[in-house]
């Protein structure tokens, strides 16, 4: 897939005010500081489409972008950032949860996992929530350039092991690096193929 156009559409904290669900949509989420905005910019080929900040927890709304005029990309607030107030965390969690449960055109949620770390309880807990609510998702391991390949694969294998304790079938996974560009073509290829499965709301099938 070639990204020809990428434009900001809307930012809000009310899922009912999201863009009309008439195009396939892919949302990005992950623990704060996992490299979400940087990966979105790499994916779209736009250096400043999503705001990149040195301070985690800056994304505090659902940010929608339209790509190639035919699919939506949604940048969701990160989870698990301790310095955000408990009240804010509850609000973020509330509208993010509502979005995930109600967004009918969401084809897949990209759950970003930091490949430098051993399995984190907060990631596992969030993924369990997705499974319990039958929300489609894939795993995207980020920052693979920051550590040796062997250590990254060791951490990813450990993550798989934890998931296998509860899951009969593991989700699809991608390895990425916003520095080297690793995984970009694979992610775009996945989106391109999944777009073909989209049924406009109100159609049969």
C-alpha cells in the first residue's frame, strides 16, 4: 500500500461524535511511552501527523485521521501512566472503553507492546479485556532496534508464553522499529488486505 494522503479529521472524547463509520478503521493503543505516535507517523510517512512528545500521557482524546480517503486511523490515549490523575485515567478509560465496544467499523485494534520489556501485567490485563469483549486486535512489538535481536525475541517469546496460559489461539503479531522502518510494509499490507473484508454498515455479509 502506498500512502498518498493523510489528514487530521477530528479529536473528541465522545465516541458518538466520531466520524461516520462508513470506512474501515484501525486504532492504535498501548502503554504510555510505547512509541505510538512515532509509529503512526512512520506508517503514514508524515513526520508530524501524530504529535510526538517526550512526556507520556499527552494523547487525551480519540484523534481520527483519514488515509488515502478510504480508511480511518484512530490514535487512542495510552494507558498506565501513573502521573496522570486518577480522575483523568478513569475518564480516559471510560471513553476509550466505550469507543472500543461501540465502534462498528473498527476492523482491528493495534496493541503496541514495548519489545524491550518482559511481559507487563497491565498489557496482559488489557488484552484479556479485549478477548472478553471480542474486540479484534493484533500485537505490535515496538522499539526492536533499541535492544539486541536475541533479547527482543526472548521478551516476545515470554509474552507469548504468558498468553498461551489463557488463549487457545494467539493473535497475529508484528515486529516494528520507527528508526529502521521494520514492520511498516507488513502493517500496511495487513491493513490493505483487511480493508477488503469491510462491509459498509447496513450491508449484508
